[in-house]
């Protein structure tokens, strides 16, 4: 069964550093998302992406965050200057249809900001 | 913002028993979905129920939706050890593409 893949599985970085989290969505999917889960808290929506542009973003997704689909297969989340509170599990997801139906999630990248 | 809340938080049952989880939400929704997460893994979509539906089945899963009470339940019948996981409800409101997740139920099925 096709799956969403994320790399790396774990990322440790120093506060203030830039990180890029990578995702390969399912190939025929058109809608892409990033969610995150801080330890012990709910899974939170960050951003949705369709047709090479952001279609929706949450209050969390401020100017420090950006997303890109650089080559038609990868979908990346960049955090420009990481903060301690960015430490979380980041999940990429994709869906075939209009976003709110059935999402396929990757296994996540655990980001630790020191 | 739309949020799902599951209840109870943790459930431990014997293999073969049924497991029931509840979820409440606060505003009008387009649909409600349930996801499962095994430890260290991503979320797996289980079932979706639309706002105009009251009950839905998928294999050993049964989902109900009561829009008047703004609540949903997930029933897993004849549980198996492999059902051990966290289960999340997520709601989608009209006019947006985001899932609003609850905190999740930890279900442990004892062989």
C-alpha cells in the first residue's frame, strides 16, 4: 500500500538554527499538510498546500515557517530560526481529494530543539 | 476553533471484549473522523462519518454521531491485542481543510 514517507525520523538542533523536514507524499495525491504534536498535547494543524500554494494555515504557522514543493515529489517544512517550543513530532499528510476527507499520515519527524 | 475531545483517556480491556470511546465537540461540523496511532507511528485513518449520518460500520468498527449532542462514539468489537493503540477523533468544520484533533484515547488490549 502506498505510504507517506518522512525524513529524518529524528532531528536534533540548536535553538536559532534552521531545520528542514522532508516528506514524500503519495504520488497521486494533490493535497498536502503538516501537523505537529507536542508531547502530551493534541495533534495540531499547521498548514495545507494545494496547487503549489498554501491553501490554509493556522496561527502557529507564523513567519518562521514555510513550506515548499520543490520538485513535484518532495514536500518540505522549513523552520527558519528554531525555538525551544518548536520541539514536537511533526507529521506530514496527503490526501487525494479535497482536504477534509481521508488523510494519509507519515510516521513523523521528532524535532528536538536544545 | 473546532476541537474534539475524547473520553475516557485510557482503557484497558481483555482480548475479545468490546472497547468504546467517546468524543465530544463544540461547533457544527462537516464530518468527524477517527484515527489510530500505534506507538511511534503515524496516524491511520479508520472511518469517517458525515454530519448527516448517524451510524457507520467498517469491519469491527462502529461509529455513531449525534449532532444534537455534538458527540460521537467509536466501538471496537471483539478486540484483539493488535488493537492496542491510541485512538483520536478529529472534526472538520465547513469551509476549511483542517482536522481538529482530540487528545486521544490510549487503549490497551490484554491478550
